[in-house]
C-alpha cells in the first residue's frame, strides 16, 4: 500500500514538473524555454558545451528572471509559444509583475 501511494505521489510530481522559464542574456536579450529542471537547464545554458541553446551559447552568462509551473508538457509548450510571441516590453512587464507579487507575499 505504501509503495502504491509513493508511486502515485511520484507520478503527480512528474506531471506538475513542467516549467516555462525566461533568462536574461549578457546582451540584455531574453530567451524563453521549457524544462522539468530549471536549475539544470540554466546551468546548461551557461556551459560551453553542446547542451547550451544555440541562441544563448554566445550570450552567456544568462540569469534566470522568470518561471511558471504547468501540469503537462503540452500546457508548458503552449505558454512558451505565447511568451515567445510577446514583444520584449510585454515580457519585461510579465517579469516585473511576477517579481512585485513575489516581494509582496514574502
């Protein structure tokens, strides 16, 4: 019974593990992506290896400025697409709004 409960908990955690993230690049541009592990992905962007995205490879270091959680990869991909269509000004407003809310709730 306990193993079954742990498996269900693990599956739920996996289902809600998708994140959309935005990083600020060294040239002040913004890059949006999706991942299950934001810390690992940002480290990959900052690496000199092939794991860095083509866009961020020459714009290191990058700094994480925004994350948003989703239950499925499909939802995260849809939101990533929406954000990528935004202007830089709209993205900065999104980032600023989230940071203001975070500061108020702390």
